[in-house]
C-alpha cells in the first residue's frame, strides 16, 4: 500500500473535506479492530487509515502537506538549504559542497566568536576567560497517543548512550517541541550548557483520534441495542465503562463521557465522544430479513 494519505483513503488530491470524511468512515467501519478480532493485517491498515485521516482531515495539516512542508507522517520537511560556499582553486584549496558534518556545532556568530577568542588568546592574551554557551541538541521522541493526551513520563535514549526522563505535559500535540534546559552540549570555557530540544511525534491509535480537546472513537453496536436500547461495555480513555445506548439510536449518534478527553493545563479536560456505528448481523439473519420485509410491507399499506 502506498504511504500517500490520498492513496490510503482512495480519494483524489482535489477531494472536498466531506469526501475525505466519508472515505475514512467507510474504511474505518470495514477495518475497525473490534470488527476484525485477531486480524493483524486489518489492524495495520486501520492504523494507516487513521493516520491518513488525521493528516487530511485537518485543514491546516492538509494544506502544509500539499505545499510539501510536512511529509505523509506529519513530520517537518527540512527547508531548502542554500548553495554551500566553494573555495576557488586559485587559493590552493579543493572545492567542497557538503557542510553537513558541521551543522550542529554552533551558529556562525558563536563560531566566529570562538575563533576570534582563540586567535587573540594565542597572540595577545585577549581571549583569556572566553566563555561560550554549549550547542543545543535536537532529538525526536515518539509518544503513544493516550500518553500524549493525558500526560506521561517517557524515557529518551540519546546518541551518546545516556538516557533522560522526559515529562510529557497533558495535551501534547504532534510536532510540539519540549525544551530541557541545560541538557544539551557542554559549554566552552565554563560557559553554560545548551538545551535539549525534543520534537514530539504522537503515534496514531488504532481506535482513538483527537478533535480539539475531545477524544473521539467509533462504537459498534448491534441492531437490537440500537432499536431497543441497552447497555454496552466500552473501552474508553481512562478505563472500561458501561454506556447506555438510547432506544432508536442511529449510526452517528454521539454518547459523551465527560472529563475523559484531553487534559488541559488548568486541570480541566475535554470529553470522550463515542460515535455509534449500527451493525447488522454477520452472517445475515434470515429471520431478521423476513421481519424487516414484513415491516416494510406494512408501512406501504
């Protein structure tokens, strides 16, 4: 399967928002893990479909993807790099075209200051006592969906083999950057350490998705519960609950679990929203078919 979100949802790049939403719902009903227990292939496809809709269902993310600013996983694409300098052969140096090995050392002003300081120090002593802040270190951390929404502590392994515990605040979003002061590269001449800048990648969940501060999920219910009403057990954010399904419910009916959504900095939280998907018996029930046929005939008389 292509990684392009448009291909995953089976819609053209010119598709309207409603067409994208409709394609997602159709695939979600077909591939939902609750309807395909033990089917790893369906679960993997459902995750891809959910991630694709998370990207294309958000107008801002979709626009950025279409402009090439982020990739199919929602990760930032690096901006175009300027043409690297080339030294003339007249000066006895070979041309070079790849400065990437020096990208993380320091910015140009810091590097110039360091070089000037060293030079003056050797010749006149003017560089003695020179201090420079250490470089920032950038890292990426993938966080499970609910751990990002509800808050958690994650352990991050750094390139030097060390680890650091990262407190992920409740409500953290995809591509948020967390700053750990003083956890970056060491300073020079007694200067302060740089910072550790952690770009968060929120992993898609096979069941839950985020809409603002609410956590939304599809809840399959049988025809009898939809028509007559009933109580169903639901695996919701924060644990299992029992919900009352009102009699006469249709697909799309939303049941609200207050305070079970994304936590906010002020201590409040959004809600969890269970959107009903009414399911017919599988395999089809002959008695039900006869009953509906009789009902339909009676409605016409």
